[in-house]
């Protein structure tokens, strides 16, 4: 019969090496997977295509503005007012927790100080 103590210790070590929701690594991983391809790894955006997130008025303003952009994409922007050619897709398929992590990452990085977002904030904005 195998020694269960070794299995339990191995499982605990594996679990503690994964990023937990609520830490900076999770927000960064979500950003890299969903946003970085367009807004770039440094948040610098692409002129005339995707806006920069560095010092973003939206990221530093009301948290609902960033949540809405992630949830609904660029449908919330008046098309005649945009200086960017690409529309942002909706990421409403992400969980409330994932959107909160992602929004928090954007609001606390790239020279932004908009502060954290919680899953209850996201849940309140879903349509």
C-alpha cells in the first residue's frame, strides 16, 4: 500500500505553487491572455488601432467604466467619437472574479491608480 503522506505533501506543494485568485499574477495572466495582444504587454496600445492603457482616464475613473468595457466591449462607445479603428470584443464569458482580477490589474498598473475591483462590482454591472 502506498504511503499517503507523500501524496498529500506533493498535492499541497503543487497547489501552493499555483497563483490564487486575488493575487497580482492572476490579473497579469488574464491581461496577457485577453488584452495584451491588442493593448500590448506594456499597456502602450497601438496608434489608430487600440488605445493605450498607460495613465488611462477610464482606468483611473469610476470602476464601472473599466468593468463595462471588459463586459461589453466597445459597444458602449459612440462609434463617431472613436480615434481607434478596431472594436474591442466583449469578454463577458469571463467569470465575475476573473473580470474583477483583470479590471484591478489594469486599474493598478500602467501608471494607473484607480484601485481594486471586486466580483460584486462586476455582478452589479452585468446586463
